[in-house]
C-alpha cells in the first residue's frame, strides 16, 4: 500500500502519530502533502509573521522528509472547501490507498476534516485520523456531571490525575529511512500571495525541529529554576519562547512534557518549583483546546459568557489606532505593543496588560484586539489567543473577574522597575527617570513642551469606573 500523509499544524518527524502510522503502513512508499489555503488564512486573520515562519519550517520539513524517502508536495487552494478535491486528486495521481492526518479542533478546521473524510473515504480510500495537538485528547476529561470543564484549577487536577493513572503518553518514534522517493518533492514557496513578505524581520525564530529542541533544552538547563521569579519580567529571557513552534507543531507538547518531567526527576507536580510551574503552563494550553472543543462558539467570534455580549463596547477608532501603534502614552503598554509589531511576539505579562488596557481602560471590544494580535503574532493560535483575550476582557472561561482591572502604571513599576524594557522599545523615553516612567504626573512634568511621546490617551482611574459601570449594566 502507498499512503498519503496530510500535514497541517504538525510540521515535524519526531513524535508525529499520523506520520509514523503512514510510513509504517506505506510498504510501497509514502507521499506527503501540505495545502496552502491563503484566502482561508486571511479570513482567519493569519499574518505575515506566522506565514513566514510556516514556510521556513516547511522547507526544513521537506529536507528531513526527503532523507527518509518521503516527498513533500506543497499545493495551493484558496479555501478549505477545495481541500477534499485536492487531496483526492493527489491520492489518485500517486496511487495512494490511505490518507493519514492529525486532528485539528477549531470549528472550520473540524468541518474541513469531516468533508475530507467523506470525500476521500467515499472514493474508496481508507482515512485514518489521530489526536496529536494535546497531551490528553481534549474531550477525554469531563466533570463528574459529564460536562466540559470551564475553570482551570479543577481541569488541572483532573489532568494530573489522568497522568498519574495512565502515565505520560509515549512518544512516537521518528520514521526510519525508506526506499527511494515515489515522486519528486515540490519547491516550497518563499512567500504567499496576500501576505506581506517579512523580508527577514522574523529570522530570530530559527526554523525546524532541531531549533525547537535546542530552545527547549536551553530553557530546561539554564532558565527553568528561575522561572517562577523571572517569568513576568519582560526585560529578561526567562520563558521558553516555544509558543511559535508549538503553534505549528514543530515540536509536540508531549515532547515538552517528557523532557520537563525528566528534568524534574520524573515528576509532573512537586519537585523543582520552576519545572512544575512551567508544566502547569503547558496545561493551560491544554485547557484552552479543551474549551475550543467543548464550546465551539469561542471559535465563532462569540464570548464564552453569553451575558457579556450585552456590554456596550466603545467604537473608538482613534484609541484603537493609538493602542495598536504603541502610542497610548502609557510606557509599559506601548513597549509591549511595539515589541509585538517589530518581532511578531510579545511577552505573556505584556499580553495580559495590553489586552486589559484595550478592553478595560479604553473599553474597546476584545474581538478587535484578538484579531489584531492574530495578524501580528508569529505564534498565532486561536485557542490560546482567544482564551487569553477573553480572560483579560472578563468574557471567557475562568476569566479575571470584571472588577479585576490591571493598573498599567503599577504593572510597569512592578515588572519593569528600572525601565529597561520600556527604554528598549520606546527609545524616545531614554532620558526619563525610572520613577517617571511609571507615574503619569511625573511623566507629564518630565516631557518637554513639544514631546515626541504622547500624553496618556485615558485617565486610568476614570476609565476603571467607566468599565465597572459597563459590566455592571449587564448583570
């Protein structure tokens, strides 16, 4: 039998259930395919940073696959609706008898996969789907009432109990060398029409499985012990920064867990505080995928808390532009937004602070910010991005209570007290004393008569009252 492997958000050879099964079953060879759906990606708010990283990882994947005798065909389709026909055509052209793929959980992706299974399976091919994105399959954990969890802590406890009972899922072995290529691989495009080429701006994210593993190893060896104390300090490289690789499946969450647990002497909880804390962050990623499956409306531009759909968000185009450009007059917020625009990535503490500033201080709909982030992020991922935005906006599962509103000035004072991060990304404030960077009155006095840096677009105290009133009106 010749098998067809369909890659999506699983761009690796190591610990790839569908690929291992495809190569093992394909005694007459395996053909791999990736379908670029540019118009669909635009509708899903993908941006140039993610597409650039995707293409560079496809290039690395293609080289690795060729070494084991599997050619990668990179094809084009505008929308997901065209994918079933594209895959069936490839299967017929190369005499493939079975299609293998790893499941995706977003609504449109699930509908696409169901369409592929019907179309390809209806033509007589075997279709085999595997769970891969999460350490524990998203629908496997339920409350005692049989419902999906909506609060993280009980989910975390259930997740830990499951691993204690069954152990960490084994990693799939990398496929070994096979016979000669069934066909020649196709060239991997360097850019996709509809996305502004990045022109090397995001090369700081090295592509490929080896780069992901080296980043994981460095984190576990050099930074994990200080993780609890340093993870919220954006001027330090204290986090793993693996999110872009996890978003595209260049490394698996199972691999991350295995390596972290091994470094923690086999423990998932307890042991080294930093390692256990980082593993807990992996479970947050699991939780948001669990929510995506259990409550599909969060994939459809809807708030999880239905009553929050009644919030009277402000349509403040000018405020949104100031926020998106890093020109709000609040240094800590602006530094985070400029980091995002320049690098395609933002420190997690700043993701929370900037999101809460938009939704609470400016009272602008969280969906505006969610979309903007997706268009900018190299690690754009619907489950994580939506989960984070709805947490900040107090509209989601396990969300911050509506009355918990970060003060962006005190956040800066706490996590960037010397202004090191602010000065890096807001150079026009280089000569301002640290105390003034975290106090609007001092900052106003320190700025020249015609400053390059704007005065704050909003008074935090007044904005907080306005946000509380808006939320209370829906209760």
